[in-house]
């Protein structure tokens, strides 16, 4: 059976009701398109957990705080649909802005604390836009599980919190970051990098991995993160928005490795903002 294409919430709910009547469970993979292997890893994880898989494709304007960034975001629905068809996805839900935000739309979902700092400090309103659209997609698709990549770790944390707080009956599943052969985290924004910047970009993963190993080896956190920032700038990044060591669950800043933690970074190269993160775990000496 070929993949179904839905443009409206009514179409999605009619199909979901049909699947429910047949006893099928359902997973959703929310995306903004420009699909790459990282997205497809989410799809495959979802297919391993559910009979039916819905992928959503919506470039959400409310999570962009920069109009130029929104305009430049890559879009190719036909190519995305072909990739999903090849993965035997059951439905692609690709609504337009009017379907998601009809006239008179006046509700915003906001998650405090977890959305503050890190990307939230540099992208005002971003996580309100994320939380609002994800809440809508979860309710529209009525899925049993939703799959998100760990590359956007703060986003994943915000979504887990809102689902707990609002009692939305869905399991949020985080899937490990998929990387290029040289270590660069896969991102739809990578296609905007020049050849030279693309060769320099893996320095972010290298700096985070080395810093994580140093912290696991009990090197001082502050000195290690400072050195990692310098390493990024020397490698060709023009600006480091943040490179911080945070509690893996609460995202609160921590100064020593006494609990599962995360090193998270955002930096600019060639006019493109890239993010990445690595896990840092107590009680081991990393062989990374």
C-alpha cells in the first residue's frame, strides 16, 4: 500500500480512527522536512515499535525568531515524500500554516526553566513555538509514541516535560544523534555550508568529545569548557554562543561530574548556526 498524504487534521483523525479500530498502535515522527539519515533513523526506530507510522512535515514559523532563517530553511516536499515512501511510512501529514494556525489562534504552550538558557537564551520564543506545535501534533495524531533526535537535546527535554505536565498519553522516545563519517551531527542546515566550512564543521563534535573525555577523567569543568570554546574558534567557527556542562535531566548548570550530565554547544560557522551535544557520565574514564 502506498503512503497516504494528509493535509488536514480531519484526514489524519479519520485514518487514525480506522487504524485504532483494527487494533493498530501508532507512532509519530515530527519533522520540518529536508530529511536526512538522522530523520530516517527516527522513522526506523518508530517502525520497530509501532504497526503504523506517521511522519509530520511542517516548517513551523512560530519557532523561528529570525525571518531570514525561516526563509532560508530548505524545503523539498517531493524528495522528502520519496524518502518516506521508500521507508514504508504509512502517512505523511503535511499541513499548511492556515491548517495549524487558523484565524483567531491564540494559545501558546510554554515550558519554564528547561526552555531557559542554552538555545532559549539566544532564540527568544523558540521553545514556546516548539512546545505549542508539538503539543498540537501529538493531539492531532493521537499517537502512542513520538520519536525525537537527541541532537536537539534541549528540545527533547522540553517535550518530555510538557508531556508529563499536561498528562498527554504518549511515550517520548529519544534516538541517538546520527553523524556523518567525520563526526559532524547530521542537520538540515549542513547543506548551507560552503565546502571550506563543511570541512571545518566537524571540529564541534571533536571539541565536545575531547572535553567530555577530559571531564570524565576528572579534569576541571570550567577550564575544560573554556579550552573547548577556544578550540572551536581556532578551527574556524566565528562565534560560540554557548558551550556548557549541564545536568542531563534538569539542564541545570553543574560544576562537577557527580551525576549523568551533558555537554551542549551552539556555534556559528559560515553564517550557519550548528548545535551538538555529548553525554558525560560519572564513574568511568572515557575511551572516546
